[in-house]
C-alpha cells in the first residue's frame, strides 16, 4: 500500500512524508514566532517584531517546501522557468499589486508610521485612526468610531501622513472668554495653578496664558498646554472642566454674546 505509485514515480509514502514535513514546518514556524513575540515584546517595537516573526515564519515554510520538492520528484529548474513566465504574466496583469508590494517594502524601511500610532493618511480630510497592522500589501487603521479601514500601501506611501504620536509631547489650546468687569490677571492665575496641579501637564515646554484679543462681548484668553502625546486628549478634557468650575467659583463668568443698541434721543424721535 505505501509503495503504491500515484503519479509517475511518486508513491503514497512520498505524499504522506511530504505532508508531514510541511505540517512540521508550519508547527515549528508558529512555535518560533510565538516564542519571539513573548521574548522580545518589551524590547522591540510591535511593528518591527511582527515583521521579524513573519519573515522567520515564511523562511521556515520555504525550507519545508524546498525539502518536499525532491521527494515529489519536482524539477526545480523547470519550476523556476514556469514561475518566471507566470511572474511576467502576473506583473502585466496586476501592476497595482506590485506597486503596493514595493510601497510596503519602502514603508518598512522608512517607518513613517508604526503599529498603535494615531495617524491621519491623506491630509486634513483623510482617514484618521489607530494603526492596527502594516502588511506587505496594505495597512489597516481602526477609526475612533470603531471602523476598520484597509488602505493600499501605494496610497499610504504617496499620501501625506500626519503622525500624532511621533513626537513625545503635543500641545493643545483653549479660548476662554471672560467678562470685561472680571479681573484678567486673577483668571490667568487660577488657570495657571490648575495646569501646574495637573500631574500630566508638562512644565517644559511651559504653558502659556495671555489675552489674545478684546472681543465684542468678552476678553478672550488663549491657554496653551503641553502634554504627553499618548495622554493629551484626557488632559485636555479634564483641564477644561476644572477651569470652567474654578472660574465660576471665583465669580469669573464666561459671558453670553451681547450687543448694545443705541436709540435716537427724544427730540429726534418726535421729529
């Protein structure tokens, strides 16, 4: 039974042995990639570790296939010729795939974005989200609404990429309007103390608080604060609420839009 010929010189035992070799290669590849991820997860960035583990996995699979070829009596030179012809056909038929592949290689070396970075791809009106995966053909983002977006690497590489986590610190700002009868110096001091008391607001670069302009119904203070790029949004919403409450407790109020209307005097009205 085991020596029964299936095709030309290939026997049942050859097919079973080939299957076992491929299965062993897959298991070894999976085991090595899992071991690498556990061992180096705190030493190497996530995207680089993914690239390394995938490379190791595919190398082991390739070694398994190369081992199987002689057992199945497959001529490697003929396979290479056929593969070359097929590559030419595929190259003409799917130029976009090749372009995405090359772009993916360039992205791997240039590294304008990494897994878990918050990025905007395509300028101001582009796709904003968290990088979930950078594959050889495409890049996946998860938007803040929980939607997954797959973007071809050619578009990623040729688009404007805004990376909000590339710098360790990020600045945000408020416009705080107070009444003309309120003490602007006192308001600025209250805001400054709140910023200094926040554990994540950075002291360097220092915060800025100044009168930006005198509006029609309010004195507008500009407040600029720096925070860690990973926590800036949380700091922003916490500080804004504290500023609002603290100013109200000190009888410094944010005015409503108002307008003064001047009427004609009594003599002009009688006319």
